[in-house]
C-alpha cells in the first residue's frame, strides 16, 4: 500500500454560475445544474459550459415523467456532385437536406443499437418539440462525453443518408456542430420507460444507471 | 499493478487533504462536504460476489467425481480470483464491402420441339461494391491474466449476468484468496482487440472484474490432481488428473519378443544366405517392434490429462474470415 506522489486533478462539482451542487452519479461526465439549468462537462482542464436545453413534456401527461440526457448537434450535410442514378442522387440530397439536427442518448444503455437507441429515431423523424432553456426539470448526468457523442452522431447521419444512396459514391460534406446537452422527457412505468412521441419502449433493465438516476432524483425531490 | 494505490488529493474548496483509492471518481470532502470529481481515473475494479462456500464447492467436486467414476481424497478448496477485462462501448466507422446480388434475366433458347425460340428465366450472380456505415455495440470480456488452467469452458459473460458486483478491495481479498495480477491494462486489451483500420471505439468504458474460482486438490492413488469449480455457477470448468492407459506397459514389453526373433532371423539370413522371408523386411519389423516395446514399456501406466484439452474447443481467431 503506497501513496502516489502526484495525484489526479480534482474538480469541485458545483455550478460555476449559481454555486449549486451538481447531481453526479459515479460515471457521469456532464451535468445539468438543477438550479439554473446550465450544463457543465468535465474535461481535463475542469468544468466547461455547454449549451443546455430541455423539451417541454406533452400536454396530456398521464404517467410520471422522467427526464433523460441527450447530446444534440446541429447538422449541415450537403451532397455535392454524385455519380449516381438521378433517383438515388435526389433521394440522398433530399435526405441530407432534411437532417438539420441529430441526437444521441447520453445515458448508459446496455447494447443500445440492439435494444433501440431513441437518439437515432429522433434524428430520423426530427420531432417538433417545444424547446426551452434556463431553469427547468431535474435531469440526470450524461455518461457519454460530448466528443464521443459527436463521433457517434456523425455516423448516425451517415447511416441515414446511406439508406437512400451508398455514401461511398457520394461527395458528402458533413459538419457536426458543438455538443448541446438536452433533457428530453419520457414516461416512467417502473419496469420500463416509454417515449411520448414515438411510443418506443425500453425495459428498465436496459438502462444501466436507471436505479441510480431514480435515487438521485428522489433525493433531490425530497 | 496489483498494489492498492492511494492518491493524495486536496479539496479545492477548503484545502483539506484527502486520500482516495484507485478507481474512485467521485468522493465527498470529509471536511466541507463538497462533491469532488477526479478528472483522471484508473479503471474501476470490481469483485464478482460468490455465494458458493468452500464446503459447497467440495460437494460439487465430489458429485462430479462420482459421476465420472473417479476415486480420491478431496483436499481443502482454495479460493482464487482471476481478473477479466470488461470493455463496453460503441464501434463506429465506414467501411467498404462487397454485397452479393442476384438478378433475374431472361434468355432466349431454341426449342426443337416447339419449333422456335423460347424465353426462359435464369439468375445471374454479381457482387456489388457497397459502403457500410457501422454503429454497433461492443461488449467484450477477456481474461487479463494467464490462468494455470484453461478457461475455455468458463462463460464469463453468463456469470457476469447472474452475479452481483462489489468494489474490489485487494488487501481484504488477499486475506481469503489467491489473487492473480492483471498482466496488462484494459486499454491495451481494447487496443489489441478492436484496433481496426476502418472503425474506432467511442464511448468506451473498461472495468476489471475479479471472478472467483475454487481450486480443489484431490489425492488419488496415481498422484495429486486438481478440480476447478466456477465460484458463481458451481460448474466444474477444468480438471487435471491422471488417466490410466488401456494397454499396460507389460503388454508392450511382450512385443519385444517377436521383435528380437525377427532381428535374429534377419541376421541369420544375411550371414548364411538361407532366407525364407526377405531379410530387409525382417530387419525393419524387428527394429520397429523392439524400439516400440522399449519405448512404451518404460513409461508409467498413467498420464496427467487435462480438460479442456488444447485445441479441443475451436476458437475464433482474429483475421480468420
């Protein structure tokens, strides 16, 4: 048993703006301040601020609402000269022009592409949400960093365009914006959660940190 | 690598000194209560909890020996912790591939019975170049140390699903078990396993899980051997034991008699020239018989056999298909 001479960098988990303690589970890397709604991400230099938004819940709420974190990015995708049949080319251009924003789930899901990642569905359908900023609901922290989210979401967009035309044949110019931390509501049924817009469901067992998320939210609610 | 490393840190808010254990990420300050987060963290380590006691493991081994028709005195089971790396994440990338395609084409053929050409459908097979955008889950579990037994029959992923985890305390674990050290870091494992040209792993998280095994010594007539029981499920995953040969050494020694006779007959035929059988054939038969008899009769009537045997279980190797 020995102590290392040089320790790691230590960051106090407090909102830099309002000094409120940030709710952080053991694997969280980004947080939404429960008081002022600002988002902070841990990087090697300390806490850096990210744009923070939340989605208003559906008007007719029948079940308890649970907010989950997502990384959201502005997308600029442009298909230039292509050597495809006209139909494919138009389809790919249309698809690329339609995607202006993409999302990736920032909470821990066990085998996300197998059980269903709602970020892909949101990127595909581009829901018309009522987006707000500032003080809002309490939301758990993100376990995926913004940089990782950026890499994943770029491939989500490529995959969507690839469904219309082979991206290998396209001269594609894709720009993914800076990460924004969003809190998006879902219905909490206890043993499963349900998306109010797509009606997709996820078993609670697929969410690695769901029990920790609920505990943290209940603690703050009390 | 297996030492319990402690890191001295200082609370940035109140300046109080703290000591945190390796793998800790978020810890409260004991003086001011602020939540502190360490930006550089080592891989967290967990112990897979075992509900199987030493007596239960010995009973499992005894039941297995009875089923196998083996006899021996079961010794004191020893708990062994073997490290595994669990690496999760998402593999993303864009890569080229060839997709087989089948096209239906119609060909004209002259049909003498119809007195003219007929059109018949047939298929043409081609390969189309395609680009695949990949976003796939990665879940990998691999041993992080060389075990004294083959772990091929141990399903670590199944054991992981049914067992609970708790934080690994090396000092406490070493009091009750033999703990094998990690021979490499999870990063090195991930690099070796997933480093491919077209894809990369993002949102990766690595953990070291210490799985429990019961190593049970068994004393038999031929010697001592070992049965290894999985500490989670209670299954026998490996054994090393003596196995008796069907043909004893004395039977092989009897082969030396016809071998010597054949050699003598060959010598006789060569010297006197009265050959009934070709002397070369006799010589070869004599040498083979004598050498085989001497070789096989001079070994013990049993050998140490281990299970799973090397190569008995096909394994997927990277780069093959």
